[in-house]
């Protein structure tokens, strides 16, 4: 989170410089949050609340206001008592569907998550449901080999729903615990995307009642506000249960986490912090905000 920190480092500096809070302080605060990609409407809401809180509690210096800002950010990021862990249970086949546009880190995230489950002793299977993009199947297989899990695939161009159907039956035969399903991310053609996702979901629901247990949207944090518009489009195409935000190691704009949460109300469940197998972490709002000010 070093880069995300550096954007917010200005916050620390701001708090240090303003012995007394005035209008200029709030303006600077707004600028910093907007430049960190928190999103204009979210920033306005946040700063307004902060202003009235300061007035109510008669807070005059920025140092005393900082814990309130931290608390508000944490609350924005996570409802109290919210469970951001994955809906995965022992004794059943757990199906996790991954959606998102090309290049965001979907395949990498599936690989990392396969590794995570495998190291917890789970039997994992991957479904190569992106039959559209050239190279998608091979790329998933590279991850399969790296992690040591089987990949169920068909030829490029085949029906993704058929691949998913196949993979469910293979998963049953292998007594797998977790099936991670890749899908194609064609946002250019929203109607196709919706139909394809709907068909995949129908197949999953028919074969495994109650599934998919998670539908995770993968977003690239470095694309800033673009990630937010992708999130809006995908939430119309599929009912999302969570977000994986990748490449947080490569951006100074981690504030997009706040914007996504505030505008879509879908929890960020995992963050990607690099290209390696171990670079996936459960998202922890308190830890995230703490790191911003630490
Ligand atoms: P897909 O097209 O969505 O499947 O994307 P890929 O999984 O192929 O990832 C695209 C690129 O982003 C690859 O070069 C990955 O190594 C890289 N990548 C994925 N996740 C992360 C991350 O958390 N941090 C960094 N720095 N790079 C990542």
C-alpha cells in the first residue's frame, strides 16, 4: 500500500499544517481526497459530515479531527458487523464466478485464489469459461500448472455455459471443494455480456442449487474512475456479491475503494498487491485506513 499511502501522505501533512481548522483546510482536504480518486460526490458528503461534526464537538484543530475522518472512512468502507469473508463452506461444492473486463487481473486473481484455497487444504478446480479471448485458456492453464490444480477447458470459441456445465460435473467426480470459474469480459457489447452471464448463471443454478456462492467483480485500481463505471455496468449485468480490487500496489489512487463502496454498496472482499501467487489479501477496512495515516 505504499503508493496509496503516498497520495494520502498529503493528509498527514495537512493535519500537521493546520493548527486551526478553517475553510481553506476543508478545501485542501477535498482536493486531496479527489486526487486520490475517492470520487467527487463521496468527498462532498464526507467533508460536509466532517464539518458539522467538528462544529458539534467544538473541534478546532486538525489533529483532533483526524480520528473522526478515519472513523468515517472505515464506516464508508465496511458496514458494522459486515462479513467480507467468502461464502465458502465445508462439505459442499463451492462455486465462485469471476467477472470483469480483459486486463484487469482476472486470471491472475483466479490463480492466486486457487493457491489460497489449496494451501488451506481444499481441492480446487478451475473452469476456463473465457472462450472468447485468444490466449485466455492457455493463460489459465499456466496458472493451473503453477498452483497445481486441474483446469477444465474446451476449445476457444466454444459455448462458455457448456464449459461451466462440464466443469461442475468434473468437480463432482473429483469431489472438489471449490470451483473457480473464469468468464469473458466483453463490456463493448453489453447485451451479449448480459446474455452470456445470465446463461452461465442459469446452468450453475440448475446444477447446484444455491450457487454461484460468490460472483466477484475484478477491478483494476489503477484505472481510477473507469473502474467505477465498469462496476456500474457489471452490477447491471450480474448480481455481484463482492469486488476484488487488483494492482493496489501500483497506484497512488486507492481512494477508488471508497468511491466504489459508497456508490454501489458492494463490499470489496480482496485486494491484489502484486503479480505473485501470495499477493492477494482479504480486504480489511480498518487496516486500510490505518495504513493511510500511519
Ligand atoms: P485478465 O485479462 O483480467 O485475466 O488479466 P491478467 O490476469 O492477465 O492480468 C493482467 C496483467 O496485470 C498481468 O500482467 C498481471 O501480472 C498483472 N496483475 C494482475 N494482478 C495484479 C496486481 O495485483 N498487481 C500488479 N502489480 N499486477 C497485477
